C-alpha cells in the first residue's frame, strides 16, 4: 500500500516518535508503515487520518495493479 505518511509528518515537522505518540503506537510501527513494510490495521488507519485531519483515502492508496497479463484491464 502506498502512503503519504512521511510527507505529511515532515510538513508538520513531527518526528516519527511524535506521530507514534499521537497514534499510541511505537516509532518502529510508524517507520514500518512509512517504508511500506507494514500496512496499518483499519483502526490504526482511522487514527492516523484523524491525527492529520484527513480521510484515509487522502493518506493511503492501494498499490497499482499490474496491467500486463490482467484480462480485465485489456
């Protein structure tokens, strides 16, 4: 899943620890989400969206499906 977490956090000059505190998760969890190693649970995605005052869709986007070999896309 793609996300804008790093961009949004940097715009507010928050560290990963600052955002983690606001979301009540570990700094490592924020790092894993930012780097795409972990997709947040739905409740955590809602919390992150609330902290930034945005919708989930404004922060998270599904990975784009491959267009080759997909009969529905041809």
